[in-house]
C-alpha cells in the first residue's frame, strides 16, 4: 500500500500542478529535464504531480538539449503568466527589465513565483516582496544564491530560531574556478579568464563575476533574509578579483593562506556589515578546501553556532534542483491554502541599520614596493601606526627586478577608513611604489580557525 | 509599518502556539532558553508566538541552568500531552520506552510531535509514522541527526527534486572528538575516552557512541527519509571505534589519510547499501577537516550533485536550534491546516530493497603481523587474490618488538563476504599474527577527492 495505490483509486488524490517557465536557457532546460526525470518521485513524496504547461522564450529555434512538445513553446511570456492552467510561474529570464514586469504580473494574479534572479532581487527586492505580500502569495528564490545548495531553506526554516550573527561565503563559482586554477597551475589571471570563457565557465563580458557584483547581489539577498529587511546594494562594499597578481597568491601561500573571493555579512551591535573582497583564508580552514566552481556558505546563528553549506554554485542541474525545490514548496503551500510568511519576514523590520562601510573593521594584507633605503620600513610603519593600524607580520622579499623591493604586511584589525587614509598617504611617499595592493584577511577566530 | 504594528492592532493577528515539553534535560533546557531569547524574533518572522505551557520531568529538583516558573513543571507527562493548551508536543525523554508511549498518545490526539530521539525512530519508525499518517498530523525529527545542522530539511525540502544517490557523514560527535584528540596528541583510545567522560563529552557507559550504534541509528533515520521507506536496523552493518589502536592513525597518516567514523548510504541498482565503519579518508577531503565534536554530512542527489552540511552535532543549544525549527514548522503547518506529507513520504515505498551487507563492495585497510619468512607476503597476497581481493599498496614497517613484522595493505574494492572469508583464512595461517585489523577506505572518486 502507499501512494501508488491511491493514484489508481482516484485522480483527485494526486493533484497536478501547472508550471509556466519564462526563459528557456540553460537552467530552464535543466528544470524541464529534472521535472521529467523525477516526476513520479515528486508525486510519491508530496502527492502533487508537477506538469510543465507552457514555456516562453524569445528564441524558439535554439537546441536546448531537452526534447519538449513544440506546442508548449511560445514567445509570449505574458500569455504564460496569464494562462489559467499555470499555477506556478518560474522566472529564468534574468536581468532587471522584462523579468521584473512578468514577476509583478504573476504576483498580482496571485500566482507564486520562483526565481533565480539575484540581480533583480538585490536591486528591486522591496518592490517584489511588497507585491507578494499584498497578493498573499509567495516569491521563492533559493536558486538565486549558491546554485543547488539549500542555504535559503536553512536560513528561513532550519535556523528560524536563530538570530544570524554572521554569514561568510564563496558565492561565485567563476571567480573560485579562476582562483583555483591560478593557485594550482601558477597561471596568470588573464590567461585563466580567457580559458574559462572559452570553456563556457565565464561569461563574455565577465564583469559581473570578476568585479564582484554577482557576489554582492547574492550577499544582499542573503542579508535581506538573515536580517528581515530588504538590504540596499549601496550598503555593500565591493572589490572583485580582476587583475589579481599571481604574486598575491604566492605570498599568501607562504604565509599559510589561500585567496578566496568572500562575501562577509556580520551582525554588529550598531548595525550590519556587508562586504565582498578577495580575502586571505587560512589553508587549514574548510573554505580553503572549496575548489573549482563550488560554493560554500558559513552561517553562524546565536543558538546553533557555526554551520556550513557546500555544493555546486551554478550550472544547469544544480540550479534546476533549487528551482524544483521551490516549485514544490510553492505547490504544497498553494495546496494548503495558507499564505507564505516569507514576504512578511523580509519586510519585517523597517530600519536596515547598515554600518557605514568605512566603519568596517578588518585585517588586511598589504603588498607594496619599497625603495632600498635604510629607514623606509620605519617610515611605512609610522604611517600605518598614525592611522591606528598595527602590524601583525612583515615579510620582505628579494628584489626581482626594478627599483623596488616587495614587502608584504599582515595587519591587525583596523577600520576601513583608516586603511583608505593610510594608503592615500603611502601613495604620496617617494619611497613607496605607486599602487599598494590591499586584500582582506580572515582568521575565523574560534571554532573555524 | 510591519509586523510590530499588527501585534498592537489586535491579538488575533499574532497567534500563540502552546508547547509541551517532555524531558527537561540538557536539550529541554536549551529549547526553553532559546525560545525565550528569540521569541519576538520568531513572532516577527512567522506571525506565531511560541509559548511553553508545560514541562514534564521525573526529576523536578535538579538545576537545569534555566529559570522557569515552577507552575509549568510536572512529573505527569501524559497530562502535558493531554493538556488542551498544548498544541505541539516536544519529546526529549530519549530511549524506546516511555518516549514511544507518549509520542503515540500525542499523535493519536492529533497533536504534532517534535523529537530528537534517533534510537526510537530507528527501532520503531514505521509504527510512529503510521500513527502520524493515520492521525493526519506531523512527526518532526530534524534534531535526531546532526544536532543543529538542518540536513533533514535539505533532504525533504531543498533537495526534494532529487533521487538521493549517496549520503556519507560523520554523525557522532563523541567519536569524532576522540579520533581528533588521538590524531592531534597521539594519545591512546582508552585515555582519551576517560578524559572525554570526565569532561562530559562522552556518556558513561559509552557503548552506544563508541560501538557505532548511535551513528547507525542516525544512518537509518537518514536512509528512511532519503529512500522513502522505514529502513530496518538489521540492514545496517556496524563497526565502532572501540579500542582503535594508535598505530592505525599513524599508518593512515603516512599513507595520506585520516580515520573518521563514517556512515555510508549508497543507492545501487539492486538495493541500498548502509554501513557504519571507521574509515580512512584522504587528508585533503573536506571530511578530514571536520574536527572535535562537529558533524558533517555529504548528500549526493541525481540532479544537484554533491552537497555538504556541517555544524555542531550535539549539545544543548545546537540541538535546541533544530527542535525550535521543527516547532515552528509544526506550528505553521498546523495553522495552515494542511496535512504534512512527510509521514506519507516515509511510508511511500513498501519494499526497502536493502542490499545484503555481505554484498557491499568496499576498499579496505588491513594491518597484520607477519612472521619474518621469505615467502610470507606472497602467501598473504595469494589468499587475498583467491578471494578476488587485489592489493593497491603494501607498506611493510620495521619490527618494533615481538615475533611479527607489521604490514599494511590497502586493497581495491571487493565484496564484504570475500573480506570476511579471506580474513578467516589468514587467521588460520601460522605465519600471520592472530587479529588482523580491518578498516574501510573511501577515496570519493570524482569531485570530492
């Protein structure tokens, strides 16, 4: 006995749920394929059978790598949203233009929406969640951060009893792939980026990824859920990995670190800190073991302590897994008839209380070229000290060529604005080569170290 | 605006949910403390305010480290279950006796039950889930596996679209603590165990932990959810870490491995494999970075690929975090009025299809003492080969003392029954010291290596 028997007893026991997909690209095709492969499994598990009713895309001729009945395809996304047979709308168009319009239309029609669109959520989150709340329906976005990793579920369900103290993660698979290859092969940034683009691991142009904005979008979405308020993008300070010099990776390794593009969200007494930066991570820390296109997110709750979520952060099937999870949640909630409290949760606090980025306190890695003069180290140390930056360690390398000797400083924690002022002052010294390199350092003091 | 305003507008918007707690031990006190600390946060997030109405324990005098109104306390658990003000019952008594009775009473009364009781779920899961399904209510058990790590949520929500291919995890914090200390300090098993007991990290007697049964209980609960059938304990082969010799840790290290007590669940074409064993894990694998009392669980889905969940596997607050998450899920589901599909899910397939343990295929680490005779290695290799066990590497150590030379073999994959037969035959040879040590080896071929 079990569900199988019920299915044959009567069609009313096994409910069908109509899915409309907007955007038939890589992820859209993965969703169609995944739903097809595991449709009976989903029906077994939930009593609901998801059925793709319509798929909208502007290009109906491209090969998506999945066979679908031509009659499902249309170029008219609005018609898919309006179709009475479509119960759940899946937005995979991307960007902040048409995607926003169709999501608002679907929500206004009382239909739950599933989206993977971090840029849209980061830029227009408040508007979208307000629309969902007003319509009493749900907006689901697990797929927008960390690909197939169910980290949003962790925040909103499993860790619901926790005040979130901090989140720290590798959120962009392209950057992590580039950093992994630079570290393993000693290949320079430009070369690895070109190869990644040729292999389809990086977009052309790659700006959103390598300049850190994609990571920042995801950090903002995570922070919005963690802190119950739509966090503005302006609250996030962003530094990408574009042009990262191989020397940074070498010097970091000698000091016992590797370099990762990290998003950091911290709950301070006076506000939230939010920043994206190439960061030195101790080699024995779990984040240092996150290679290639994988993502990993540490979440620290006041009750649970540290937890970690790891998996593939992008790609056809991992992202489809998250979309399908959201489709089923929307379907189950719709069947139960209750309203989803998530929109209200994210709109729960009226005051974001973000810390001004310049007040962030962090450790830094500084690399600079210094002239070979007797008092130059003392002069640099004096400048740093005058800005309340104390030095944890100094490594002076041998001169490779040119007039400057490379020197690497690891500092103790200091305020962002002090670093900015100190670097401006150092850049004005004739004994310092222009262009001091600055990266963040995280030691994860406590259990994570 | 926001929820705060609604609260003051009318009491009907913010619903109270009555909680009854059975068992006021370490975790029970953590739940009371956690709910008190974050009650307003929970109300903000969900619109429901959880209120502890009654707490039952046989011992009402012990100091629980949390202040509660004496009038909440009772020795009468049945009265708590029956109390009309109690909407959700939290079972933290443990064991398979009274806990089972009270859970069945609560379910029969249509009240959702939250439990951390892996032994009960592993031994009586079918009965409990059938009772929940019959009553149309929920049985929630996130806290039964992995402490505060929301891995059950991942399986039943985030990864719902996936067929689960494999699960591999460190599920017992006590064993991992002992192994970590043995590895770091070179301290022998008995000494570390005694210290762990003195510090309260290990129970007295420690049998459930160090003999692997606690890990097996958790593996069975994970497998039941992953495969949609109450898996019987008899399907799990179990080997603990009791008496593990420091030499195993040293030799494993020399070979590039560390030793972890792993639970392994694999989905094969002809059935499910389920085993608990001390296992050699490559030093650069993420599971090798799981130290002290932390737990970590790899879950591989057919769509999402590999994902990992990590956090504190036990203790007052981590476990309380999971219990509170389940309380809120039960409360939200109860408010929505729908039935929880979880019990039906776990009872979804009538045939467990477990692979007979003797058919499991695995790599092994074998350490044996061999007499210093010219053809002895050849004789051992011949025995292994005659049982279809091929050797991947051999390390012969220098003799320390006694008549035997220690030799370590890493084998390729072979069937469990072949290993058993080969070891029986080796034990009969006069050139082999009685008591060959056998551990499992996992190389996580693919992305995890």
